[in-house]
C-alpha cells in the first residue's frame, strides 16, 4: 500500500457509500485517504473492474428484464454490452482513477506517482531477493566443488 498520506487514518466507506463512489459520486473528505488507497494499492486494477461492473449492473439487468424477445438474445446483447463497457473502462483506467483521486482532494498525478513508486519498491525488493538467491546458489556450487 503506497499512499502519500500515511499519517491519516484510512476509513473504508460502507456498502451504500461504496456503491455511490463506484457510480462516480464523490465521498466526504474523511474517505479521501481510502480513495487514494483504493486507486494505488496492488489490486487497483481489479478494484477498477469491480467498480465498472457495479456501473454496468443496472443497465444489464434492465436489458435482461425489460427488453422483449427470447432470453438468449437478451443475454447475448447483455454480454456484448458488458464486453464493450469493460473495453472502454479498461482503456481509460488510469485517467478514471486519477480523476477519482483528484476529486478526493489530491493533486493530479498523485495516484500514478504512488503506483510508480510502489512498483519501483517492489522491483527493488524482488531484485534483492534474486541477488540473494543467486549468491546462495553460487555458495552451494562452490561448496560442491570444494572451493571456499
């Protein structure tokens, strides 16, 4: 979890407020640290997809229930709508999350900078882990060869 404001308490919104947030609504200021966490955590892309699916749920349900015709036709239309909606949602994912963070009171670019910083830290940890594993393998090889 890489956030710019680690000193602030991260308060998660309840289900109704989360649904409002997923639909594009703004949350009160006390949820701002959570919005930053939501858009910068390791699973930020999955969270974005969950918000997108929440946005698509009502129109898809209306198509399945109200459009006349056979169910398989309505189902295929709904599936096409979901696929098209997810395509556009994924295409504009960084911009959408930046807009959410900006609406929560952070400067533009905060979420991207936090995700980049977290990725660099993860890469540094992974590099160190690989370096240590390589050193252990080299030590085992030298031990088998009878070298110190």
